[in-house]
């Protein structure tokens, strides 16, 4: 196994560097669900000592991204569809409120950010760049939270959305009609711009329920990725 180390440590602690490197690779499926990893191997590849690796493993275990079994080893957790559904449920109910609030609060600059984001999504679709599209999808929602003054709420959601994120990335990488996702983002933008909160809420709900209809297809396609 090869760990792709990010040399930009941003003057942070070694533990944070290891934690963020591993978490990014787990979320992006570079480290596939079910993969066995070891403190020794990670320490050698990232050129760090084993103590911060152990601390990072424990933190990722608390976030249910790693599973640590005494005598057996440490494994990247498989995607748990119960966790996915719980995260989706929370996000749907919060984001329905956020999108209605956005109809009142978004400035011209915020709307321009959304427009720019959507244009970049369309470019990624043409270039089949699903990893960048995944980032832009996340950024689209983050812009809404930030514009409504709810950054802490967004950060809270990220802590419980790791399994949900992996399923979303798997969906994008499987070419399950990206145009639907982008079209819904466009609808949400237009409804916010027209100040139609009830319709915006309805589309946002539909948008976050896409994963409900696609998860069984993905489970059939990638059976070893799921619990």
C-alpha cells in the first residue's frame, strides 16, 4: 500500500498532519474500505514516529473511519448505511432551513459565488473530473451555510458525515448521472435568487435524498465496500 503524503504541513502538529492525510485518503477512497493499515507502515511512509500515528488512529477510530481490533490489526471501516442515513436525515432537515434562510440573507456576492461554483461543476462534468466535482458539491452547500452565518453548524455536520461523504464520492465516481446533481444545484440557486423559499426547500430535500435511491445500486456494484 502507498500513502500519498501531503508535504504541506502548514506549521501544524505532526499528529494533525497524519490525521488529515489519512482522513483525506479514507474519504476519497484512496484507502479503500476494508483495507488493513499498520502504525509501522504509516510511520515509515510518512516519515514520522509511531506515537502520533497511534494518536491519529485513535482519533479516526472515534470518528468511525478506522476499526481497531487487538491481535488482528487496524482496518479502514466499511461504509455503514445506517450512518449514511442518519447523516442524510440530519443534513436534510438542517439544510431545508438553511436554504429558506438563504432566500433572505444571500448577497449579490454570495449569489456570484454560487454561480461560479456551478459553472465549475459543469466544466468538471465535461472533463469527467469526479474528485473536483465532489469538492465543488461540498463547497456549494458550504457557501449557503457561510452566507447564513452558520459556519459552526457546517463544521458540526462534517464530524458526522464521513460515511455519507464516502458514499457521495462513490456515487460521483460511478457516473450515476452527474447532470442531475448539477441541475438541482442550478434549481436551488435560481429559487434562492427569485426568493421562493418553499420551492427551494423542496428541491433541497429531493437533492439530499438522491443517495437513498442509489445506495442499493452502489452496494451491488461495490459489495466489499459496505458493512
